[in-house]
């Protein structure tokens, strides 16, 4: 899990650093170097975390139940429910209107859903350590 230092930046410094970071990412993605940047800059765990969160938004948009999302992506139900509340409050509109317009993400999610062997989604969600893996 990524950790953030307890030594906090001043608000102005944090905001300026954040804006610079976002501008650098935007520039990289416009130059079609986004994949390389993601590979170099973010750890495997961070990339997986971002990808799963994106997938959660796609699945929420498709009205998939939280328990099924949690099982499919092997995430906690609490995390999914938190994202559902944010979705309902309109927190992901920019993401949906820009990044999710392309069908690529939706196609991948559809493939994951088709490969699930969950007795029609009636199995309990996968949560906690040591639970049996659903094949």
C-alpha cells in the first residue's frame, strides 16, 4: 500500500506541486507516452490500484451490484460502497465524460464479467484475508 509522509507541505506548495504533476501527465499522454510514463513512474501496486478504481466506476455506471464488483475485482465491499456514494454525488463526471467515452475499458470489463464463474452472481463477495478463492 502506498504511504504518504507525515511531513506535510504547505497548502500553496502542495497545490503548485499537484498542478505541475497533472500538467506533466497531461503532456505525456498527449504525446502518446502515457503507457511508458505509467510503467516508469508508478509501482505495480499503484497501477493496479488506479486500474481497479477505473473499473469500479465503469461497473457502477453499468449498475452492477457492489457485492459483485467486490468479488470480480477482489476489492473490499467498503471501498466499493464508498465509491458508489461518491458516484451518486457526481464525483466522477469528468472521468466518465472524458476517459470513459472510449469503449476499450468497457470491453475489458465485459470480458471479466463473462469469465466469472459465480453461479449467476449469487456467491458471496470475496473479502478479507484467507478467504477461499473463487475459480
